[in-house]
């Protein structure tokens, strides 16, 4: 049973560019959440997708957008990249019906903005 | 609003010594509480979770955590640390969404 997978592993972009990160949830999971983890900090919640809709959003600008597909996989898009967007981006999957919402994390995508 | 504090940025212990990592949270209702561990370059792996019931929670690899409502704390403990326990530890609270603390880096001396 594959866990949460993310691609690519590493990515280097320049300021002003756009980037797309991808996530496949754990088998049987229907909810995907995205987090940004800056160096030396804890993960910060970006948003959560369920039934192909954004259900919750953290304190991130509209430059950060996402999508969920019918197979529950998800994409995170960041436009007009800033140096401060350099971070590890983590995807987590869970089952919406479970109230405690235990989340399983992928290995992350390391984004470097030059 | 939810928040999590982990007062210790970095802790160093000798192998075989006991360990306690502190976590304090802020949330209006009874929260769901978690401890995650992250090794360098890796994602987060769950060590412990508290939803309700017994306030002393047993996890894998000999870890345990105690929920104390009066102190708004969920401290992680282990009686005897192994070198493989060296990692970054994150406490998290789930109320409306997941909020993580800043993390405590654990180093283990041989």
C-alpha cells in the first residue's frame, strides 16, 4: 500500500515564475492538505481540498492556489514566485469522514526560488 | 485561535537517558493533539495522538505523552533514548485545522 507521494522532489525556480507541485494521497484517503515549511520552522497550513473543492484556507495570499482531481490527487500552484516562497512543501492526506482527521504526510517537495 | 508553543528549540541528551519534550497549546475546546517526528529531508511521521479518554497515551518506540487540560500541555516522554531518536519533533493541535509548533530538535550523544 503506497503512502502519500509527491513530485517533484526538488525544484529550482526564479522570482516571478510559476510552479506546480503534485500530490497523490494514500490509498483510501479522500482529503488532501498542503503545508509550507520554511527552514527551521514548523509546517504552516495552506489549504485543504475535499470533493474537488477548497474547504479550508490558512493565511496565504491568492498567489497560492490548488486543485483536486476526481482520483483525489492534488496540485498546488504558486504564481509570481518570491524569494520567501523557498520552503519544503508538504502534502498530507486523510479521510474526511473521520472526525479526528489523522493526517499522513508525504516526503515533501523542496522549492528553491532564486 | 489555535496556537502551539514548544519552549525548547534544541535538546541534547545522552543515549539511555530519559527525555521530556514540552508542548503547550491554546484552543477553546478539547483539542485533538499529535506529536510528529521529522528526520532530515523527510516528511512527518506520527508518533502519538490524543483524541479523548485516558490522558496518558502510549505510542510507538517507547514514547508516551500526557494530556494535562489544566496546564494546556501535551508533553512527550521516553524513559530511555536511543540514538535513532535524534530528529525534529513537532507538536500539533487540530481544532479547525492543523496548527504545528515550531519544533524541538533532539540530539543524542553516544
